[in-house]
């Protein structure tokens, strides 16, 4: 049987990309193990050394998953593996969006859901080209992610390592884990970067989820959870059943999850609160109804305001996420977003530059593709405006408005000084780039301030 090494590519900016367990490779690994395959994981985000893992394991097959932002490192891993005669496979959102591009670096490309496709490859049923297999209709058949193959001490300490990231709602000493209870989302926002967006929503049973939560509590002593489903509240009955079981099992987790403004209601929020819900994150995106309609959000500003009130009344902290620079957005639309954030008094605010990623409707319909390509992908990080989707405002205006809004509404974030110094000492090139980028943004900010006088 072929030996398979699955790789989660790393990067310097772990706070953005490295706080969550890599379910892509963890589920692939557990599926292969279920079918008797020999498999290991090299998780660079958690500190694994890919080359050492390769030399030690001597795999026949190297499989890499990658988002657009990490594709440069993924190509380096694939190129290294090919030179050492390993069969190379790539999957993930970027491969699904641009299979022809990634095929230049890999023997095989998996498009869409990966478990069945990768098993066919490992078993030798297919040896080249683009591979796509039907989605798994019943995801209860999937074994739980192979956490035994991950450096779990890293992920269990995410609250301490990344105090301002996804577990910012939890106590400082929390033992953290992430769980996904469904695949897919029934909505079609044009900026969505979801590998399952063209597949039906599939939901794990409550019993299946409870089994995993029990294992996390017993094996790792988990005290804080983040449900990373695209939409945890979509099936209200199932959500209510899950929260009720969590109460019955007395897990006492502090937990967070994502919801849509049009799906929260007082009864479900009360049940969520009783089960340990400490924070709900909602992608409001904009305070302008015009922009919500353009990005196909299928929510209204009024629904968004109501959702904030309902969460606050339930005693649940609320995190709101917004974009600047959406297609057709004007200065007046940005002002509406500014007013919405200030009036809502959200507990957490995430502000991002509107970023068109390959494979999204926004990229196909609005992106200026003249500058797109492999040399740009890692810069599509939601904080730098590299590919324009807005023909109304200039790039300079969008960037300066983003900086102004961030300084006005997001407040000052507390960071661990020792951690910051250590990160910059270890990565001088990264530090230099950050300094240059910050100076550039400050210059644009001052220009904008002076221009408003």
C-alpha cells in the first residue's frame, strides 16, 4: 500500500491562518486510515518540518491542500516532492478554482471534496490528471478528524498563542478546540470562497457531534470550542437539539459560532446561551442595503440591527464583520457602514478589504484580472487591496477609507509585546515588508485626512 504524506502549508502570519485545526488534511487522513492506508500529516502551521517528515517517512504520495494565500508555499512543497520521485497531489479551494494553473506543479489535481478522490489515487485506481468524485451524501459516515496525527498542544493553546483571534471570547487559560458539524451553505454570497458552495448542505447528526465533543473533553480537557460551520443556525431544529444535548451532557464549554442575521431568534439564542454560547459572529459586510444586494447577501440592514439587539438581550457577545471596497461601493456607502458599526456597539469588530478570490462570482464578474497570477496570490490576504473590484473609487481612496474606519471603530487591540518582538526577530524580511506597508498606508491616511479638510 502506498505511503501518503499530507501537508498543511505554513506561513509567517499564523495569527491569520494558523489558529484552527486543519480539518482538510485531518479528515483526509482519518478517511485513508479507515480504509487501511498508511498516512502521516506534516502540519507546517503547527511547527512541523516538511522536509524532515518527508525524509523520515519516505512517502510514495505527497498530498497538499492550499488556499489561494498559501499556494506559493504549496508549490514549493510539490516541486520538492516531485524531484524526489513522489507522486504529487494538490487539492483545496485554489486547486478547485484554478486546476490548470496548479497542474503545472502537481501530477494530480483534486477538484471539490477530496476524500473519495484521494482514496482512489492512493489505491492506484487513477494516476494522473484532474480527479473529481461525487460528494459524500451522508457525512456521518466520515470518521472524526485524525487529531492524533496533529500537534494538538499547539491548537489546544490557541487562546494564549493568538489572544485576539477566534477564541477571543474565552478565558485566558482556556483549552481550545474547533469542530465542524456540517458542510456547505445554502446561500450564494458572491465573495464566498467555499469549496462546497456548489454542493448541497450536509449535516452531521446530533449523536455524531456529541460523540466528538465527548472525546475532546475526555482526551484533551477542552474547555472552549469554536464551531466553524459556515452557518450553525441554518437548521433551527437540529441546532436546538444540539444545544439541548450539550446542556444535558454538562460539557460546560464556552463556545462560539457563526450565524446569519435573518436566522437568529430569541428562543434559539436563549438555548444557545444556556449551552455555553459566549459569542456569535455575523458577517454584516456593510451598512448599505445597496451593497448587501450587490454582494447577494440576502439580508437587510434592519435584520442586521435586530440581530445585534437579540444577541445583546440574550447575554451573548457579538462579533461583526465588514468589508470596505465592495463592487459599486461609494463614500456614502462606507459612511453608512461607519454609522452602523458605531450605533451597534458590537463587542468585536472585524474589518477587511473586499478581496476577490479565484473561483468566486465576485472574481469572475468584477475583478481586474490584469494583475492576477501566482506572484500575487499570497497578497490576497483581506488586508491589502491588490485586485480591484470597485470601479467607483480609486485604490488609494479605498485603502485610506479602510485605515480611517479601522482606526475609528475597531479600537486599539492589545498584543503580547514579547510575542511581537520574537516574531519580528525571527523574520526580518517579514518585518521589513510590514514596515514599508505600514508607512505606505500611513501616507495614504494622511493624504485622505488632509483632503477631507
